[in-house]
């Protein structure tokens, strides 16, 4: 009697396992997966395509030391202090924990959006990105906004603050 019951239950268990595997494989069963985070403003290989406009220097506002890179289409405007900078300008600041800029901590970036997208900040938005490329903060980050909206930054460097 016991053998017959086991044989009868076994097909049901196998069918249930197959359904469970199919549900998990197709992404179902647990509801939608985690929402994707915002996309980075810059490629992780930016150092090979962007232009370094400020070499390794101490930074009071960001981290002990930073470099500054700007996307190729905006370099001339950035170096010439064009104000306002063109839409699509991206500035990337790798943050380092040492004076020789070899121990990378994270990236911070800012991107100039279309006119009217963030008029209080000159249409700029900011990102903080971990060294693995994950965006950890994005948008109107209060600490970034508070510093970059200072009169000197706003008036002379279109919110970028940093001279090349």
C-alpha cells in the first residue's frame, strides 16, 4: 500500500517542481524584480574618451583629492568659461583618498539638462556613483545643489565652480 501511494504522489511532486522552476525562470512568482536604478551620466571608461581638465588636486568641497573630466563636445566651452555651458555637458569628478590620486573612492558627476528642466540650478543635475558603477544618488542632491548654487559658481562658471 505504501509503495502505491508513493508512486501516486511522485508525479504530482515532479509536476509541481517543474511548474515552480518555470515560474522562477520566467521571472514570475515573486512579483516584479527590483526597479532598475538611474543610468549613469557617463561611461565607466570615461577617462579614455573624456578630457581631463583639472589634474589631481586637493578639494575642500568633495573629498581629499579630485580630478575633473569633461565630455569631449563640451571641453572647449568648459575651458573657455562659457556661461551657460551647452546642454549635455557632463563633468565627472573621480574622488580619491590619497594625494597622488591612486586610491579611488567614488565618482561624482553633474550633467546639464535641457533649458527649464531645473531652472533653480541652471538645469544641472548631479550623481554619486560607486566605483563599481552603481548610481547611489541622482538628481537634485541637496549637498551638491547647496554648494554649486553659490553666487561665484553660478555667475562665473555656470554652477561648475572649478577652474581648469
